[in-house]
C-alpha cells in the first residue's frame, strides 16, 4: 500500500521530468527552467544546477553522473556539466518540445519531439552531433521505450499509434493503432514479451510482440491522460501517472490494482507528469510543483 508521502518543493512551476543520479539522489526539471538536484536525505534542500532559460521537459544523466542532458519546451537540447553547473553545448534538435531523452547505447541517443519527429544524435566530446531526424507523424511524439533484448524501439505518437522501429536503419516494422486521441506513454515489460501503452483515453493496453503485437488486454486505468508507466526494478509491479491527479500501483503479473494515491493524505492536487523508481521508493512529480516520495509496502 501507499503510505503518506514525503514532499520536496522549491520549483516555481510544474515539474515535467525526473532523472536518477548514479550513486544516489535525483534531478527534477520544471516549467520554471530550472534543473534541481536532490539528495537521498529528504531533510536536505534542493540545489539548482542549471537554468535552461526555457521549460525543462526531459532529463538524462550520463558519464557516471558528470553530464546532464536537458530537453526544453522549445526543442533545444542542452548539455551541462553537473559539477561545474555550466552549459557545455546547446543545439536545436526539434522545432517543438523535447518530451523524452532515451539512450540506445553509450553513444547514440533518441529524442521525442513535439514536431512529430524522432531524433538520433550522439555526443562528440562536449559537442552534440545530430545524426538523423525521422518524421513519424503530424502530431507530437510523446514517449520512447527501448527493448534491447528484442532489438526494438517503441514510440508513442499523438496520432494514436505506437510505432515499432528497428535500430539499425530505424525502419518502421509496425504501426499499432493503440489509443483514441493520442498515445502518450510506452514501457516494455521487464520479464515478458509484452509492450504496455497508455493514452489520452486513460486506458492501459498491452501488446504481445512475439505474436505480431497482438492485443492482449486493455482497461480504463485513469480518468485522464496517462503520462507515465514505470516498472519497479525490484519487484513485479508497475506504477502509472495521470492528468487525473493520481498515481496508481499495479501487479505486473496480473495487471490487478494494488494501490492508488489519495490527495487527502498528501497526494498530488494536480496533473502527475513523471515517475521514477529509486531504491524501492516511488517518486512522482506534477503540476502542483512538488516531488512526492512514496514508500510502497
């Protein structure tokens, strides 16, 4: 069950991104343009490590925690040195917001653009090098999930599809008609050949990729858009976050519900935009400008 959460606050606007720091702690990115570093100790205040100048939509930490990639609301990608708290490089990769930054390997990274494109790029020293931009849809590309075992990339698109690509040539293998009004979240099951997707319809849907992405199960998980699906690396469960202000916990084997957040017990009061599992604790962040740490029994 969820216990009343510990809250971290300090941002002046909605929080859109969370990212773990190797060795402990995490980062949050907000509409106020700030990236804040938080220690594991909830009694310690956050430390601003970057001022992006634009809303921060996505974050990724690399090089053992030394470097941080920031995706902004206007399509810029910014590389910063976390220790020195200074920008090393900045490039415009997309014409609209960068909703996700996901590594394919140690050298190649993928970005989801609000302009309907998937970006491929690499880091050369302290420079950002664009490799390729692939147009997928006229709507937003909202989320990316990588399955290295299957050699597949799943992309959630605002036209309602989930598109499956192979990494070598980035050729499209499948276009799953997944969600009415838009697909917004994707995640691969860590132990089963199943892809999970979430959408503006509030549903979670599962697809078996060893059977041509056959539809397996669907259920109305939330009363609003599903913004995140996150599997617990330490147990057979996953969490979802939604515009309906709720965080929910599910059994990853059966998809049965386990727990849900409650605003009367300190839960979010506005849209929940991001999730992060860390050391058995579930972190969530949203439009109420808070990061909540849920102790999950």
